[in-house]
C-alpha cells in the first residue's frame, strides 16, 4: 500500500469524527479540491478516485472484489453516519456515487479501475449542481425554499 493509499484509508476511517466540525461541502472540498483553488475539477476527481481505488484494492490486483468493496462500503457508511438531516442526505448522495451498483459497469461484481474511473464523469455531473464545469462550496448550498 502506498503512502497516499494509507492516507486515504485513514481519511475514510477518520471522517466521521471530522464530520462534527465540517459541513459535507467543506469536507468534500478539503478532500477533493487537490490544488486548493476553491473548485474541484473533473481531473481532480479522477485523480483522487484513482487514489481511493488503490487504497481499497487490498490485494493490488486492479479490481475491487466483493470483500474489498464491503470494506469500502463500510468506510463510506461510517462517513455518512457522522451527519444528520440535510447534511446526511448530501453525504449519502456523494457516497452513492461510489457504490458497486454505480461503478460495476459490466455487472460482474468486480470493479476495475477503468470502471471506477468511467463512472467519475456521471458522479461529477451529479455534484456540479449549477453545471458550470467545476464543483465549489456553492454546489452544496441548501436549495431555496419554494
């Protein structure tokens, strides 16, 4: 496991504790906006997702099998559990973009890095609420009351 992989694995297990201090948008931006410019780009999400994938590919075979994905699912569930209400719903939506159902394109119950990366654009589009080509803290703002 690389140093980056260890850091990401530690991040996923520590996130429920960090959730107390950060909103989902703040947490997302601090993790996924790699250059710190206030905008998370598709390229940054692709890079980070490669690192996330590597951190959960325990046997380093280039695939997440059911056992490895279960560990990944648990890490995301623990992250979501650190929030309540609207913030929890936002975190769940982010977590849902990395489920096996969202990433296993061929349905063989093995997620390859290519499959995981291919689903990044769809996940990015779901998170980029204003469709301006970048995810910012504004994309996590509550919807105005109707």
